[in-house]
């Protein structure tokens, strides 16, 4: 019988940073040696190799989570032995380089995401609406060199004497993975988002929507005692997990129909996205936020085109979009 290990019976994780602002990073027990630190916007799983030695899965935002993570590790005398990254988005890899340098720990990430993470010019692959100069300005902090590269076909990773399962779940990003801790707790990263995130989202964040849908369906084959959704839920009930898969898939198809309803035949891309933003009341002037909107919209348009729902005609290098049934 496997012993149930509970390293932290006391809630000792609420801390303050040196700027006087709250840097709370509570911990919740998931299963056995698996815990989840509650970052600003995402859960960051930790697996305890021993009472003090830990593996961290994802690292949160640079600005929002760095102080909390540092206090969590230092104030509790933890020894960070390694980092596993689900994908190279700034809310997941914002502190990898900092933690590598501060604690001398290795970082592992999937092959495609490792290439993206190397410098701001390649990191721009996730934010193509930005200029190279803007990408260098915004994302230098998020860039790092991987110490361990996870292959695109790998189903496990041996790290510090422990074996972690690797779930290849591309779609949200090109090399997105999930991680199963040695306890069997399955971290699915951003392959799913929780109900509140769905309600608040304007569009799903998916680089390749067809693959993302396949990955979501693939999760139905996963049998785990606990499921960790990065944003921001822990589920132990299988029926609830299946319902969340259904809700995530339905959300994509709802948005599919809304975008088709926004399209008037002959619209250019700027006209179509403007119609979408008016309906969704997206008024941001923040360049990064709008680049995310533009990227997500562009990926949706590419999927609608690939699936034959929309056709494209080119006039003097300008694309005009039409409902497939109208031609």
C-alpha cells in the first residue's frame, strides 16, 4: 500500500514581497507528493522528491509570480531540483531563466517549444502580430535555453530519479505537453481551461485548432486520480473532467459560428476582425493584448479556411473572405 505523504500540514505560504504588495502563493494538496502552488493566473504543480527537494512544473508570470515563487522556495527551505515546462507562453515560462540562474536547476521543455524559447526573435513565433523590436522589448525575460529537450514522440521523462509521464497535446501551441507526476496526477496545462475562463474568453487560444481539438479528444483516454487544469482547477471526479472536455470543445464550435456570422462576403481580414471586435466590445489599445487577439483570430480564420467553411480570393495581394456556400 502506497503511503500517503503530507509534507505541509500547516498553511505557511502567505508571504509579502519587498515592495509591500501581496505576493500570496498558497499551496493546495493534490495527491500524494503532488501539490499545486496558486500563481497569479495559473496553478503551478510541484512534485516533492523528498521533504525538501522539489520539481516545479511551469513557472508563471515574470512580474506577477517571481516574488511568490522565490519566497515559497526560500522561506520553506525547499531545494528546486528541476523544472518541466508545458509550453513557451509568457504566463508559463516567465521565470524559467531566473530560476535556472538562482538555483542552478535544469529546465526541460518539448523540442518545438525549446527552439521558440531561445531568444526573442524565435519567441515571436507565438506573437507574430508584434514587430521583432517589440518582441525583443517585451520578451527577453521569458527566454531561456533548455537543459533537457523532450522529444515530440516521448511519453516519459526521467528527472532526478523520478519518472514523469509526458502527454503530447499539441494545438494550444505547437509543442504543448501535459505532465503526469509519479503519483499519477495529470497536469493538462492549457489543453483545457476551466468554466470561468471559458465564460470570460473572447476566443480560445489555439495555434492550430484542428490539432487542439484532437488533443482535447485524446484526453478522454486519460485515466488519472486527479487532473490539474492550469487555469485554474483541480478535478478528482472523472465525470466532471469529461464535462470540462465537452465544454471546451463546445466553446470552440460556438466561436466558429460567431465568426462565420460576423463575416460579410468579400470582407478583408481587417474588416472581418473589426466586425468581431465590435461585437465582442474589444477596445484595448495595449499592443501586446491586441496582438494576442489578432493572433487568435488569425488562427481561427486559418482553421475555417482549412476546413472548407471559408474560401479566400486574392486581389492585388489582398485577401477577401467568403462563406464557402456563397460561391
